[in-house]
């Protein structure tokens, strides 16, 4: 009965947003009123893999839940659709007692509330580690509303929202032994360091922005989970084009340069390869450049005919191979 | 790149069933043509929790995939809806190399193919153990098509499909040290023992039968994952009724009695509490009894006014408390 008690307490803390949900948790399945198109993504967060191992003081249960929900919803942001429901499957080892699991769900629910998402179902199971799989469903009236990866065309521009490198830099501040000791002064002002750490721990899924970008003329998009180098490559391959990205044009979060310098690292490379910033990378025709720039998109690259070798290239001073191992299109 | 190679090989082996899928694996999310109602359930299978620990010779990767997909789809069977899509999230430790993961997906895909389900997306991640979360989506045109847990009414009958106790008995044959040794003769004929083991390893989700039961007049249903004792209790509480179940009326799979006798166990209790048979328990008004019996439903219980204490009671010779600890409604 312990599992049922936990589930009842968890369910009591969940809000219903919108009027889609006909049957929520407690039946064999949730029942939801649909629109024409269901847009669905599933994403797993493992403690010790996608987050530091259990026990790090900043990695609270709420952070785990926040991050699991946010990273799943980021895929809907990149599709340009409004989120509807989320389904949360938890696998937990004995050290994760009910109080911690409830904290995790509170963290997920806070992100759901902020994005208009209803947690409509889930599962709780024992297991050898903490694994959270979140399946999110968004709804669209037609294909024209969607941002897809395969829509980029030669002659278009590639841009990014927000600032990059923050998440990887925040992780370094949390866990790199050269930076993470209590007696080690952060190489940047404390407010910047805290913002970098929060960027890693509590990313924001850009679901409203994704829809505005689509409305303003963006055609293709991907969320920056792996980093520009890899994600631009995914977009290029799906669209069968070549994408050139000027790595020095990638906007960097405040503090990224100072932390990179302290680590002897290349800040531009952190921005290009760090990943997990969960900003959006978009491709758009020239006519949409101005409207998208007004929404905060910064233009960092160009789309070209693939010449038989689709993929992304990173450029510095106009030349490829800014560092070894970057060229996914090769 | 290893993960991407694996995903590409896996995706190449997946079939598309029906014409719902507009965007499959490879974009940020799958895009599916919807019907009026989406019916969604998520279910996790953990090796070593829901199946014996890694290394048991009968628990092949295909078995893990089969079981994960079948147990998830069983929830759609209990809702009376046709399955549409499944999303498969895998978390795997290093010992699960690509070949094993591909075997797992083959097992899941075989069940998907047998039930008209399209695996439309997923996720692969490293982790401390093998965890498979399958989210399944079925589609219905209206609420009238659905079987729900909350529909049982006093004066109705409760019935079960198929035979029970087989899965728990099969697990005992696989793992109970009194039975599982190579030098221990099975207490039942080899063909029966093999059928019991297969019942545990490769359950069949009754998705077509669930829809036929609804059409024949069943109103409420639940799938027998935890066992009649617990699942009838779930149904009773959701419907706010009392359900009395005659445990001696529960049909038992061939060999269950012989194995129970060899273990000094009570075969009727195995049928009532064993769980994981993934048959369906239904409640229906008297007018539907004949049509449902023609589909194989055997009547094993009755629905009563709850008198303020909803729940299920197991009865033997008309008296409650056939054994200690069974009475969930108490």
C-alpha cells in the first residue's frame, strides 16, 4: 500500500491546466481531448549521468524533477507547439524515500505549472538508481504550425536564442575540483556564478518562445541539448544541407569567458559544444530575419547546398577546423 | 556517435502501422494524426525488479522488450481502445551492449507488430541498471468507447477473461530454488511447465479482446497486473462499490494446482494474488452477461452497495477472510 499512498499524495498536489483532461491519474490510462496533431517526445534523466551523483548538496529532489520536466518540454519548444500533458515515470532506489520523491514531483510540477502543462499520469517503481522518464505531449491544429528539423534551405540564415555555454560552465562550477571547493574563489562575480549554476540546475523550456519564433517566420528548429556543434549537425543532416556556424558569433553567458580562462579552456568552444543550454537554434529565410531578431534571435550561421555531404561546420575567421574533432559533417 | 548509430539501426527495424504517423523518430518529437480522445499510459520495467536479475538464461533481451511493451499495452486493453503509438525509453548499464539493446527493441517491436502499434519515438541513455519505460497511446472517437475503472454499479456481475495464476507459477518455476534446479523435475507435465513460464515471460496484451468486451456490454474494466485481490479492490474503490469475489471460482491455468501443491501453497490464493497474468477483470450489468460469457468471460463475483466502505472482498464458501491479509477493503 505504500506505493498507493505515495501516489495519492503526489496526485493531490498536481494541478489541471486547460480543459483537455477527461480522466486523470487513477484509471488504467489518462484520457485527454485531442487536437488534430499530437506531438510527443520522451526524455530520460538519470541521477549520476545527466546530473551529478546522489548526494551533491545543490542537486535537491526538486532540482531533479525540474530538470527532468524542463528537458522533456524543451523538445516541444523546438517543435513550436503548446504543451498539453506530461507523464512521469519514476524509478527510485531505497535511499529515495517518499519525502524525496514528493520533492522531485514538486519540482516537475512547478515547471508544468509555469508552462501550462498538466501531469496526467505516471508510474513509480523500485530500481537500482534514480531514473526519471518524462513523456510530453503537445497539440497542434495543423502541420503548418510545426517547427521541424528538416525544413532548412540553402540561402537561409541560422540563429540562436539567448546566450550559450552557461550550463556547461555551471556544471564545472558545481563539480570541477579546480573550481568546486568551498575555499576556491569563483573566477567570476558571485551573482554570475550563481546564474551559471542555476542555468545548469534549472533550465527553462522555451515553449512560448518556440511558438513565437514559428509565427515570426522560423521554419526549422532544434533545441540546444547537445550543443550547437552537434545540434546544428542534426538539423543539417535532417534538412540535407550544409550549415556553417561562426563560433565567435555565438553569444556567451556572462561569466563563461572568465571560467573558461581559469580552466585554460576556449570559451567559444564551450559555447559551441557545452550543451544543455536548452536555447533554440532556428533556420529561417531572409524575409524573416528582422522579425526574428526582434524576438532576440542572433544570426550565427548560414545554410548552403550540401554538395552530397550534409552536416554542420564550425568556422573561425571564416576558416573551418577551429579545433580538432568538431567536424560532424566530415 | 555510438548512440546515434544504435538509434539509426534500431529505427530502421521499426514498422509503421496505420497512417497516423507524420513525423517519426529523428525530429525533436513525433507527430501523429489524432482522433478525438488520446488514451495514454506509461509503464516501467526494471530488470531485477519486474524480471529476475540480469543473467537468467531465459530472460533474454527479447523477453525484456516483449514484457515491457506487453505490460504497457495491457493498460490500453483495459481501457477498451485500439493502440496507436508507443514511445520506448531505455536506460542501460555498460553490460547491455548495442546487440542486446537491439534484441530488446526487436522483442518490443514484435509485440507492437502483433497489436497494430507503431513505435514512434524513444530515448537511449546510460544508467545504473536496465530500465525500460514504455508510454503507449491509444485513440478513441468518444468517451462511450472507453472502459473505465469507475463504472461498476451495485447489482452487476464481475468476471475475468482467461485463466489465472500462470504468471506467478511460471516465475516460481524459473526462480524458486525448490523448483528451478536442472535436476528438479517439474511437478507438472513439461508442456504445462513451459506454458506457465512463457505466460510469465511473454504475456499477451488483450487489446482486441478489450474492445470486443466493451462492444458486448462490459462497462468497467481493469487489467490484472497486481492480481484479482488488489485489482478488484482498485476497481471497487474507483467505482465506490463493494466487490465480492469467489476465489474458488477463479479459473486457474493448467499446472498451477500441481506447482502450488509441490510448494505447499494454496492454488486459489495464487490465482487471486499472483498477479501479472494481464487478463482483464470486467464489471457488467445483467443484460450483458450472456454476450460476455460468449467471449470467454467467467463470472466470479458481484457488485454491491459499498455501505461507506468501498473495496473488494475475497470469499470462500460464501465467507470472507479466506486467508490473512487479503481484505483490501477493510
